[in-house]
């Protein structure tokens, strides 16, 4: 036999021997063992929340600016040298408080001159009236012309005294203007003019500004699609408005909606609204940017779920619902208004349904899930 055939027979015999040994040691799995070794997909960890019923407030939010009730620039009404400034910058003042004084000497002299002119005319009037009385008593000796002249002189002096009274009043007003008083309660701002400066009634800049911050107003905007909702809310009664800081975390004040502007801004398609706040603690400051939250309505006994549970698909909005067997299925829903982090559901769910709020991207229909964290109302960890 050729040497090549002997080699092949030898190798074939060794392969058969190795196969027999492998089966003898249990290396080959029987069909039943192979079926048992197939792995079941592991449960998907998710966060769930339960659909519940509650009264849900419906809000509209917009960006606003705080305004004082009154903003008054304090100006001089006469020309002169600023003699003294009597207010403390940043302090509260009352209506009528003296804020500053202008040198009054020239205006005092004008007042005194007007008073003296009045006294002179009063004295002359007294003499003229006596002359008129004597002329009438001597009617047999005095001509009619003389009596008429005396009467005209009396009338002229009466008119002169009336003019004197007007001059005195004007001089007194000018003198009073040298004492600058606060026209309103409020907080006075930074002083713009120091004592010793010459000021004029025509100066453009004010001496200071007084603002009334109690109450304060807020002008804010909302998208125009809220017009009907806001008007309906105002028709039902007072509409509550809350002011929040720029980060929407801290509530600064609560007030009421005062008005809707009489036109929609065509450029931005927004409404402009105004609200008033008592601002007792002065947390609202003129010029401050704040977030306005308007309470439009309160939905009674509405079915709500966390907004994080809602997904958007080709057929619309849906949620993953976890059944009693722990498996997730898709449920198409009809969402309603959103209130903070909760959404009202008008169709597709019932009270008590458990919905997935986190981990949806790993789910498939009929997938087994395990609740890594759950809460019956808002999906926060237990």
C-alpha cells in the first residue's frame, strides 16, 4: 500500500477516536438542553407614574417689566441758585415733604414790592372816596363834571388794587416755588444737582426722581391666541396674576389683571396687558424684568399625567402604559392643556393607569418592564 494512503487512514482513525471521546465526555448538548439555554430578554428598568384626577389650574405665561404707579421728575419752577438739598437719596418721602430750596431773596423782594404797591393804592383810594363824597355833598356848588371825575378816580384805584392783589398772588407763588416739595409719596432717587448750582425752570434734567412703588404695575405680553381665554377669565371676575423672577423659581408678588391693551401688536402677534400689585414688601422694582403667570381657568377633576410621559409618533401623541402583567403597551391619547409639569388627558387613559415617564426609548410593544422608581402622582423616586 502506498505511503500516502497509509497516512490518510491513520488521520481518519484519529478523527473518529476524538469524536467518540467528545461524546463520551458530554461535550455535545442534546436538543432539549439547547432550547433551555436560549436567554429571555431582561426586564427594562423604567420610571412610572399613575394617572390621577385633581383640580388643575390653567396658566398663561409671558415676559413683563415692572413699572412704578407714578414716576415724577422733580424740576425747579423758577430760576435761581440751589441753596440746599434736604432729601436723602433712596429714602421714602411723603407728599409735601421739602426736598430742596432755591435762594428766595429776589422773590421775597418782589413780593414785598407788590405788597407795598397795594398799600399805596389802598391809601389813595381812601382819599379819592372822601373827595367823591364831598363832591356829592356840594352838588349845588360842584359841577357834574367834577363829580364824574372823582368817580372815575375811585374806579381806577379800585382796579389798581385788584391788579395789586393779582401781583401779590403771583409774587407769593414765585416765592413758594423756591421751596421744592415732593408732589407724591414714594422713594426718591439719586440727586442730580448739588447745592450752589444755578438751576432754571427750563432745565431738561430733573433734580431727582420720585417713584411710587406701592402699588406697582407690570406690563407684559402674551401670544395673541390667548385673547379669548383672557377675556373670558376677566368676564368671570378678577383675574389673578403672579410675578416670578427671571428664572421662574421665586414668586415675587401676586396681583390682579387690570386691562388688555386696545390693539394686538401686528409685528410680534402678541397682546399687551397690565397688572397691578400691592407690592407691600417692595420685591418688585421699577424696570425689573419678571415673568408673569396669569390664571385663566381651573379644570375640576381633570385626569392628569406627568408631561414627560407623552411621546409623539406618526399617529399622534401616545404614552407607554404598563399593564398588570408588567408589560408595556402603546396607548394613543388626546392631550389637553399643560399646567406646569402636568398635562391633562381628555381621551386614551383612565384613572389608575400606570404610564412610563422615563426609559421609553428602550421599550418595544409587550416588553417586560421593572419600575426602578415610581410615584403615584408625579413620577419621582419612591
